[in-house]
């Protein structure tokens, strides 16, 4: 097996990437730290409900399959508890499903290679029966009903439904109570055999390991997978949002809100992906940061409190900006944000070179500090890897961003007609 070394001399960091004979791509990031972190991920998430392979016809499966599979893979045919296998080695295991990826992971301070073998073993040995699938339905149904009572989960999911009309990012990761009851062992095996093909997966190992050591575990645990061609059906998303507003009553003490702005500029390669992400982060600091005039004006008027914050989420097929917090008048906050963004877009607000450079320094510091944690390194690498980007390019891309780039981004991506809002309201007192 041949590994290719990638290095950033400015960061003094490197990683190695190679293709195992099984079909699995592997990334090894050597770090002389006590804790090792590994993630074994497949390009399969809640969005992927309609697909075809090797020229077959498209099929549509029930929502929530990817999340259901994540749960079921921890159950082995002989009844062995997978978590206990990790615990016996002094390792801590977990997994998660998102819109686009399912990842199985562990961290350990000893027995690295033994824990890595367990990770590869249980993910590549599925076992689904009618009895254990029906049992899992009850467990996941309880989980979904708990989510319905969580104001923050409700706001986030409804915001996606408000922003997107056809893009399947608006599908709940766990599906619905109705959809999971359509799941059968046969459907699970079909989806597993499609998306858990090793050619569709990646292994990222970060810590005090050697290339030969990781390769030896892979040789022992993995068999060759035939290459598979997966065609995921992605609907053409209209520019307009699906809905501008939604609200629901919850047992909260104060109104809570999410304000989303739909990104429509998704062009470019991995480097463009990194640049777009940094530009949004700089805008968030300049416009909404705690040192900004806007934040302090709303705070002094009592419209927001210290819980106000912003985030930017993105992938190759969707992206959106979120402002969230608490307010006695969420709709007033929305109107003020719209007016403020229009001022920035039209030149009524000017970008201070000092504030601009300060924001870039903060982002640079964060990107460097991320290399101090094996968890942050591996998870960050996975996110950028799936977007076709290279984490070693982050400092160079950030340094290339200019004031003109930010002005262009404001005009391109901050159309206030593409906003949607969700509000969790307090219950009315009797």
C-alpha cells in the first residue's frame, strides 16, 4: 500500500493518505499525543433517500434509514456488546449520523491498534433480523418523540423546512415515527450494501501511530470490496425559501428564535469552499460580533441578550447562515437584522481595516489551535475531506481574503428576501 505525504511547512503539520487494497481510503495524521482518535465514515446521511447503483433504476427508501443503520451496527449476531469491547480496551466509542455522513469513532489512550480493529470489525459485520429491527423501532420512536418536545431541535428542523423547498437537507436525520415503521431488514441490507461499500468510505486516524501499524490492522480486518457507482438524486432547489415564518409553543421562559439565510452561491472547488466559509465567518464577526455596533445597540435596547450568536453550515449542495438567541420581540430582531444587512450590502456601513484584520487573526488562531486536539483534527479533516477540501490550505486561503472579497460576499449571499425564521414561544399563563 502506498501513502502520499501532504505537508504545510507554515503549520509544521503533515498527513498521509492512501488507498487500501480493500477499496478503503485511509488518512493517517501522526501526532505525538496521549489520546488517539479514529473515525470510520461513510458518505451516507439522512439526505440520501433516493439513489441508484451501477446503472439500475432509482429507488426511494424510508426517511431515517441512515440513522437506523447507525444504531443497528452496534448489535452483533452473537449478542456481544460492541461498547463493552471498546471499554475492555480502555477506549470510548460513539457514532453519529448527519445530513451527509455517518461516522463511527473512538478515542483511546492505550491499545490503539486493538481498538482500531474493533472499529473496523463491527462496522463491516452487519446483522439485521425482523426481531431486532422491530425492537429498535421502539427505541428510535421514543427518541423521535423526545426531539418533538425539544424547542431547539424543533426550531432547527423547521428552519430547514422553511429555507428549502426540495433539497433533502430538510429531511429529519432520524426520519419520522411513520417512516421508520416502513423499515425492514431487507431495506437495511440494501442500503448497507450500497453505502457501506469500502470504496464509499474513509478511515481517519489521528495520534501516535505508524503507517505500518494502521495498514497491518486494515490487512487483518478488511476484505476487498468491488467498486460501486452510486448516483444520488438531488432535486433542483428553487432560489426562493419555502416559508418565511413558523412558531410553536414550548415550556420556555423566554421566546427563543432561529433566523436563517439561504446561501445560493455554491460554485467552485474545495478551495472555494474554504474561502466561502471564512468569508461568512468574517462577516459574522464584523456585523454581529459582540464588539460590533449592531450587537451592542440591540443589547442596550434589551432586544437580545448574551445568548445571541451566529453560525454558518455548508456542504456542496446546500449552505445557510443562522442567527439565534432569546428576545422579548423576535420579529423586531429579524427586521433589524434585515435593515442592518441592507446597509452593509449597499455601502451604508464601511468595513474597518482594523476590524477586518482582527477578525482574520481570530480565525487564524482558531485554525492553528485546532491542531492541538486529535479529536478536532480528525473531525475537521473529515468535514473538509467530504467537501473536497484540504485542511492544510486553510491558512493560505484565509490570508488571501481581502476587504473586496467580503464586500462581494455581502452582495452575493446576503439577500434578505432569502430569510426564514422559527420561534419557540412561552406557554400562556392561565
